[in-house]
C-alpha cells in the first residue's frame, strides 16, 4: 500500500511541478504577444489546461501524503523533514491551489475583456496592457510556487542523504 501511495505521490508531484514550469514559460511568451490575433484565446486555453492539470495532481499529492503519514510509524520524535513536509508542504499545496485559482480566473477574465474590447485603439491598448499585467502576476505567482515546492523537495531529500 505504501509503495502505491508513494508512486502516486511522486507522479502527482511530477505532473504538478512540470505543468507549473511549462505553463509559466508559455504564459510569459504569450504576454509578449497579446496584441497579435488569437493569442489571447490561446492564453485563456492554456490557463484552463493549467487548472485541469495542476489542481487534481496537487490534490493527489495532498491525499497520498496524508495517507502515507497516517499509515507509517515514525516513532515518538518527529524528524524535521517530516514536520516540514506535513505542515509546510500541506500549507503550500492548499495555498497554491487557492491563489492560482483566483488569479487564473482574473487573468482569464482580463484576457477575455482584451479580446472583446472594441471601440477606439486606446481602449484596446489599455485592455491589452491590463491583460499583460495580469499574466505577469500569474507567472510571478507560479514562480514563487515552484520555489516553495522545490523547498519541500529539498528538505525531504535530505532524509535520504
């Protein structure tokens, strides 16, 4: 049972971290080309795919980690890596899901309004600039998330060193 949980935990981590890295790179490329036709729609689709990939994989990490911690006996004294993984890692997972969901929806709305902006050229430019700022914030939050996730991986890897 522990082996299956560990496999699912690591597979979820690979999907979660890999999709964060890949999609943050893609969105940073898209934010430079928002004035080109069709790029806003592709960026919105990318955010949608991001949500489909990352949230379930993060949830799998949370559940399998909880199951592994509850089924293993680590003795009376909790080692630092386990404390960090349980408390900080769990908090990171929940925070990343919540924050990136909220800002992902805001970025998608901003991209949609940039697409729908009609009228004068100034309003279109303003909408594109707002969408670019929204994507920049999303990429920054993803980068912070990646660093936080890697901090948990680093601390836990010292268990095996």
